[in-house]
C-alpha cells in the first residue's frame, strides 16, 4: 500500500495543529494587551499590593479550613502599626475578569467554578457545597480574583521599581485545568504570561519556598524553557504530584522535621546552583510561611527568625543579579504567620533590600501614624 496519502494527511494534521496553536497564542496575546489589570501607579505609592477584599469571611465557614483567611489584612495592620507603611501608600489591584483568566484557564475550567461543590472541593471546605453559587462567587472567588489581579500587577511594579510584594496570591496548586489545595486560580502562571507580553520579559525564575510542592505552575510550564523552577518542598505532604515533579528544574526536598539551620544551608546551596544555571529577567518568589515550626500542614521546624533570614537571602539573590522580584505570601496555617511576614518585610526595609519610600524619597509613614489598611 502506498504511504503517500498517509504522509500527506500527517502534513495536513501537523499544519492544522500549528495553525490552531498560533491562533491560540494570538488570542492569548490580544487578551493580555486589552486587559485593564496593568494600572499606572503614582509615585506616592509603594510597590506593596493589597485590598481589603482579599480577606475571606462568611458566617464563620472560613474557620473550617486551617488557612488563616484574615492573614493578609493583619500583615498590613502590623506594618502600619510599626510605622513603616501608611494605608494611603498601598496599591489596590483590580479584579481579574474572565478574559484575564482565559489567558491561562479554559472556558471549561472556569465554568466548573460555577458549581459550588467543585469550589468546595478545591478550597477543602465541604459546607461551601451547600451555598448558592452566587454567594460562593462573591464571598470566596471574588477575593481570589482580586488577589490574582494583585499578583499580575505586582510584576509590572517590580519591573518599574525593582521589587513588589503582593500581600496575597501564590496559588501554586492551581494549573490551567485543575484547582486544589485552597487554590482556585493560577495566579503565578497568569502573572508570567502577562510579563512575557507586556514587560518584554523572556526568562523567569520561580523560587517556590512554600512547604508544599508547587505542582500548578510546574504543570503549566512543563515544557517551557523560558521558565526555571527552584522548588524547595516537603515531599511527605500534599500534593504528592509525581508527574509535576518531573518538570521541576531544581528540586530540593526538605523532609518533615527539618530545622532552621539545615533548611537555610540547603537554601544557600540551592540559590548558588540556580544562579549559575539560569539568568532570569524576573524572579517570582512564592514565600509561603507554612515552613514555620508548629504549622500543622508544613511539618517543618523553621523559626520566625529563619523565615526572616530566608526572605533576606532570596531578595539579596535578586539584588546581586540586578533582577526585579515579585514576592507572594502563599501558604501559612497558623495565626503567627501574619506577624512573621510583617517582621520580615520590616527587616528587608532595614537591610535596604526594599525601599519603603515614595519616589520623591520621602518616608511613607512615621512611627506616630496609625491606621488600618482596610480603609483604603
């Protein structure tokens, strides 16, 4: 039998696939270019992104998950009380809308979030399944979409100012087609795709130091050489995603019970290796605090001072390479996490690794000023 027809058919199929892929990329690019998430931020603001909408509270149901869903607001309150931040200086993001989310997610996945049972499964709070979806959208998914907008905007701010912190985000268990582990939207993947198009960036390093493996972004960038993933995680806890582990550029496993000194030694070596292997134009730092001693899910034994040292090392790494850095707060399941994050940000400012001044050089806050970041 002649193989010519099969050959021709294969060529046609390949061409169709290439055309389809090209169309999808063009559509993605158009969505990014038409997005309203990249706001122009005045010089009177510092590159710290937060909205009172981040915090999740509804009839006490948020207490059914170990995640501290008021963590984000309390971080800001601690910073304001310490006199290093003023509520007027905080950047408020826009909500990521459907067209923004379609940059990574499929119509099918977004449609699945209109089922309360599916959302309840993702955020691991079973009673949410009993709520009308309009309530779930408003009380759960809207706060997540605001945080997604914050992560995307933070990359723009980092490129302009050298650094940015989204006091939220870091939903590293969510990929284009699947949510889980309290992560409903893939904000890290979205942030990076926006940066590719809008910031003319072509090489991104993800430094994921949450206690859990970042299987969401690993699945999304499985064959993308523009992305280098350093993931330092406890292999003995969720998500046990062995498929996604194949796509980690640099895997550092830290088993349950790992102490501060051992953790920081491994981090020092990991950053040295990463710095030699890859030359990024942007660092996305997933700074989960579930590595804290006492965290019921992370199961590691890192002290608050260890967290502060960890963050300082990552910011110093980016500073030495002269690369903008976006920090996301990600996981952290004990009440003390908020204070530790705030103390770490204060330390970064003291060490001059971040600049908590406006562009005119004036301090944003004084020790005598007090306020609440939820009154923007």
